[in-house]
C-alpha cells in the first residue's frame, strides 16, 4: 500500500510535518487528512478525541501560544484549509535539549502540509492572508482547568512573526511572559 503522507522531522524532536499526497484526475482530487494506521508511529497508543475548526478573518492576527498541562496534554494535528498561516510550535518540555526553542512552518490550502505538535508544545499562528480556516485534530479533549498559554510577543522567545501583529484576543494578550521560575511542563 502506498502511503498518503510524507512524514518529515523538524529540528525539534517529536515535532513533525506531514505532507499529504492527493490522488486526482481531471475532476479534481481526493486527499487523506488523517489515517490512524498510517500515522500509528506518531500516535502511539493515543486516539483522536476532538476535532476543532477555526476561522480568523484578518491578516496579521496572532492566536496563541496555547497548550494544556498533563494529564490533558495533547498531540495536535494542524491543517490550513483556507488561506495561509505562519504556524509556530514552542518546545515546553521540561528537560528537553530544545526547551523554549521554536519552529515555524507555512501552512496553506495549497501546500498540503499538516503540522504535528506532540505533547509539551505550545502552539500559535499568524494569518498571512484574510479569512484563514484551520482544522485541528486533538488527542485530548479541551479541559479548562489544564489550559495555559504563553505570550506570543514574549521577547525571551524571540519569535519572528513575519507581519506586524494586527489583532490578538484579550485572553492571548494576558498570557504571561516567561520568567526564570518557568521550568517547563512534564510529559
């Protein structure tokens, strides 16, 4: 059987990029967004427990950096269905050699890429166009008591957002800056 995904490692251990391989003809194409058997090496014993969709209307908007603490830490599969986003993952794993390092990928409706963030990573993105729609697959359901975030404009992270930040939610603006007391999250 031919795989419908090309899986690529990123510079941060465990952080993966999937490139989907559609099949098509003159009518259009079929594209597999997820397959538990083909992605078993990434999923391990986890299953997809929740699927979310976001729409962000204004170019330059930054959402994030969001994560959940254990026992509700989650692996996320992030796909851009419409528009283009600069998608960022930050390693928050306590003891990781890449602790507080970040990696970004451009995700768009045309490039057929999915970013896979393992447990212990924060996630955020900036819209590179208007009307961006993202699809998220989560291995854990949302849990308000476990939710957390970091400030996307924290100078200590040095994230290079490609555009001027035009919008952020009140909640995201109130996420804390990293201090020396932040030791990461256990996974």
